[in-house]
C-alpha cells in the first residue's frame, strides 16, 4: 500500500518481454516504475522475492530491451542524457542478485555533437516534495512525499533564473519517468528549466498514493502542482514571473485548472487534448466510468449511471476547469489539439 523510504513501492510494469526468464527458469526480468525512475527488477516467481538490479544509486531510468540466458541488453537515459545501451551480466553465475553493467557503444543511438554539447551544460535531479495540508482522513501512503524532476542549466545565474516550464502527465494514474524525451530535452536545451511533477495519484509510489486522488481530482492534484512550483521558487530555482504550464489529457485538465485557480502564477499555458468540462464529457465519451471514478472516487461504483442526474452533472461541473474560466486572464489563447 505504501513503501518505507527507498523500498520496493509495488509493481508498475506496462509490458513484459516475450521471454522474460533467466536461465534458472524461475526468475523474471521486468522494468517497473519506482517513484519517477524506471528500474530493472528480478522477480523470483517461486519465492516472491523482488530485487532491483539496475544501479540503485542512479536517478537515470533503465529499461530492459531483451535478454538471452543471463545476459541483459538494457537502455539507460535521463531527461538530459541521450539513451545509452548497456549490457548486464551476472558477477557469479550461481548468484542472481549481483549484476555488472557495461557500456555498449552503438552507432544507432549516437547523437550529433551539437546535441551532446547542448545537453552537456544541463543537469537534472529528482525532488521529493512534502505533502501540504495533510488532513486526518488521508491514508498513510497519501501523506508521503511525491516527486518532481527538475532539469536546468548547470551554471546558475546569480541575478535571474531561466524561465520554467511545468510539465504534467496525463492518466492521471501514470507517471513522468526520468527517461530521455526529445521534446523536453529540446526545450531544456533552448534555455528553459523544466519541472516535471508526478503529483499524488501517479504510479510508482504505492497503492494508497494512487487511491488518494479519485474523488479529489481538480483539487489535490492541482494543489500538489502548486506546492511543487512554490518549492522550486523557495529554493531560488525559478522566477515567479516566468512560469509556464503544459500538459496533455489529465495534464491538460490540470493545466487549465491551474490557470483558473491560480491565474497569477502562470505567464502562459498550453493544454493538449484537455478535459475541460466533465459534465459535457460524461455524455459523449467512451469512458464515462473514468469521469465517475475521478470525480466520485470510491463512491463511483454505487453512483454510476448512463443518465447522470442534474445533481451529478453539477458535481462534474464543479470539479472541472470550466468552472474557473471567468478567472482566467486570457482564455482564448489556449490552443486545444485533439489527437
Ligand atoms: C557464487 O554464489 C554461490 C551462491 O550464492 C556461492 O555459494 C559461491 O561462493 C559464490 N562464488 C563466489 C566465487 O563468490
Ligand atoms: C477530508 O478532510 C477534509 C478536511 O478535514 C474535508 O474538507 C474533506 O471533505 C474530507 N474528505 C473526505 C473524502 O472525507
Ligand atoms: C455524490 C453522491 O451522490 N454520492 C452518493 C453515491 O451513492 C451513495 C449510495 O447510494 C450515496 O450515499 C452517496 O451520497
């Protein structure tokens, strides 16, 4: 339900290799979200033992590509480091717990000197953001810190900070991993700092953190993002007058909520494929159950109907960004791209 600091947070694995087995025939190799990093795990299906075998000291994300016997080919990257291929092998053939990782030079993943040189002046870290306003009715796992990835220039200017782009994932039960992203590293190389927030409800932090969001969408997640923004401002890493927010899908929902609930905080915003109005969405979408689940939480099952009552439509409206539209400084600049 929740993990002590640094321990296994649960399995968040989106795909499994065709042949995920080591030569012992009982140990699977998987990639799984562990907070904001993707890690490589061994799972002994007879004992149930789970072990992280990618380096635990690294905030880079590691993904397994393939394996053959006890040989693993993986890829390792960060928001500001292009993907590198790694070869993993057992240090001692009769002990599955100790792995060595070697670099493999690959002509396929080489990037240009220009990209390498632009990114060499950038760095990133994973910040642990404490939960604000911890109320008694939150579970233990929902009171634990969430994470944000911060990417920026290595050389900090004394007088002014680079403009900050806040990046929000969709789902909402998804996570922003510390893997390389072409579009985000491009923005970083142009001179923007990035704050990529995995608000509570994201995967990789235990089940109670995930379960804390349904029923509180549009408030808890919005407040988590605002707290993360205040956190970097408080550390002198962002200029409060140069902050932008972008997000896709539920991240778009949050983007419009943020400029409605905190219109003075953001200079501009870009929402892609955003959920603007749950009261309209519920009647036209192929996922009305999603609307109920995120708006009602655990009460969704007993309240779900294909013909929502006026009362329920009012609740959907109240939880939607559209209810804050009058507070948005310049609503018409939002460009919604339907994918
Ligand atoms: C290899 O691992 C086995 C099983 O854990 C152990 O008994 C053995 O001593 C190890 N060999 C070396 C050289 O460390
Ligand atoms: C949780 O507690 C807060 C403050 O005590 C209250 O406003 C909120 O309605 C409660 N939420 C639930 C789901 O009980
Ligand atoms: C918000 C809402 O209408 N919740 C209702 C969901 O269903 C249960 C059981 O019928 C009611 O007690 C809640 O009030």
